[in-house]
C-alpha cells in the first residue's frame, strides 16, 4: 500500500512538471515580445557558414537550410520601398518575427533609411543585385559581377555599420548560372534560392497569395518562403499567413551568418536535405560506384587441360585418360575447309531438304540411272539403293536403321509414280 502511494505521488509530480514546462513556452515567447502575449515569435537563431554550404534552396539546389519539421524561414526580396516595406516591418515587429531581406542596390541608394531600419529591427540583410536584371543567366560574367558588386556597395554604404551586411545573395528571378554562382562562392557569399514561393509578384489577389504560401508549406512541411516587401498584396496577405502559421504549430527560425565570434550551429550533412532518406523511404537514385584501387594489374594465364589433371599422392585424376587423349588429338587436327561442306545447287540433297521436293528428287535419281534402271518393283528398289549410296557419299556413314528408312521412302514414291503413269 505504501509502495503504491509512493508511485502515485511520483507520477503526479511528473505530470505537474510536464504541465509547467508546456505552459511556460508561450510565456517565454511573450517575454521576448512585450505587449503581444499571442505573438508567434522567433523560436531559434540558426548560424550558417556560407563556405560549408554555398547553395541552398530546393527550388534549384540539392541542399536547403537544416530546419526541423514545422520550421519556417521568411525572406523578402526587392526592397526597401518605404510605402510597403515599413508596413511589413510593423507586422513582423508585432509578432516579434525576424526575417531575411535581400536588398536591391538602387533601392538602398534611394532609401538608405529603409536599410538602417531593417538592421535596427534585428533582421538579416543580404543583397539582390544592383538593378534586378532578369538576364543574369545570359549576360557576360563581367556585367554580372558589376551587378553583384554594385548591390553590395550601395547596401553596405546605407548601413551605419557595414559589417552587419550578411554574405547572402539571391539571384534576381532565380535566373541562376554557373559563372555567377562561382563568382559569389569565390567571395564567400552564400547563394540563396527558396523552397517554395507565394507568387506575390504576379497579379493575383492577397487571398491567393495567402493560400499558395500555406498550401506549399503544408506540402513540404518546412522550408524557406519567398515573399516580396514591395507589393501591396504581400502586405495584405502577411497577417493571414502568420495567423495560420500559429494555428498549425509552425515556428519561425532566424538565419544569421557565422563570424569569428559566432560559430556555425552544429549540424550533420543529412540535415541539409529537405527530406532526409530513412529506412522506410525508398531512395530514387542508386549510390555511386566506389573507385577501387588495385595494388597490381598483372593478369594470370588461363588454365589448360593439363592443369586440371595435376595429380598428387592423395588427389585422383580429374579427367579420364581417354578424354585427355581425344583432346590432344583434336588439338593437332587441321581445321576443315569450306569446300567440305559445299552442296551443289540443284542436287538431290538440296531437293530432299523439303518434303515437296522429295518426289522430284526420286525422279531425278531414276532418270540418272537411264537404261540400267530396272522395271517394276525390282527397278524401283535398285533406284532407291543407288540414291541411298549417293546420299551416303555426301553425308557419311549412317546407322543401319536410318539407312533402311531412307531407302524405303523413295521406293514408295516411285511406286506411286508408276501407278499414276
């Protein structure tokens, strides 16, 4: 009785502790977002090293950010544009959400205060070229480099502290090219694609933007969402997107670059895959065949018949002596010529190859005998015997039973011919 009560008390304390931990999570988020107890908040900060994973986003690349299930990274392109970017900043601030913004150099040049507001709010700021060309996959590499460098120059110039500029870059229109990516990677800049967009650059309604964002997120379960902070439809759809993220249990992740004082978050290579393979998930691609290194490439001679008859005191002979003798004789015989197997065209043997020609062959055999061919049954038998001898001369000796069958068959044909005549 005492033991059972002790177990009951232990279970009660366990349930109470779990309940306190569960209820403490919203309070912790509320503490980070004063005045907004129902805020979605930012669940964690992910530190990445661009040199270790230079390309991310499964819309174009194999890897993406190492997110857990139901984790989302919000990204915004093409700003800052005060009319709409300021509203996006207010919506994110009301929910204590940190996002990543990819700035156009011309926008930073025209609105440097907008860039400083992003940095002051704690968001990550990357770049998005100087003029947002949609032909970076076609233009000469020198022109692409000028676009990249110009965007970095004017965005960093708009900041009070240029070191706050993240080495993140998103190619305009996601029009990727190997030369552009190689240049970015050589400078230690991480190339960002996305895992799914909301199509908010198209002429669609805000409600459609909201639907596409949630539907595509639900389909993948986690990932990088691509939005634009220069569109009125994005401003209208963003509160509804955040509302559904909260209702469906999604969490916001803030991404920052690694520095000397801030090492990258420890991860494993498989975490950088959107859906890592498991034992219950079939792999669509076979693994690469490993490259074997052979210590020596000398080939051994093929074994001969003599090698199979290596006799020892306790090893019986593998092949019988008669088979060995025949093999030795066969090895010394010359190969037969082609004329040995030649059969003259129109000969009796050719005609006998088909059933319909056997009667004509018998007539030819009888005609070849001429006056020596006997009449009646005796002549027919002689003709059959002569034909059998001629056939045997070409085909070699035959068993007695087979020769008998061959001789008797033309006899019946000749008799039937005689009767008809």
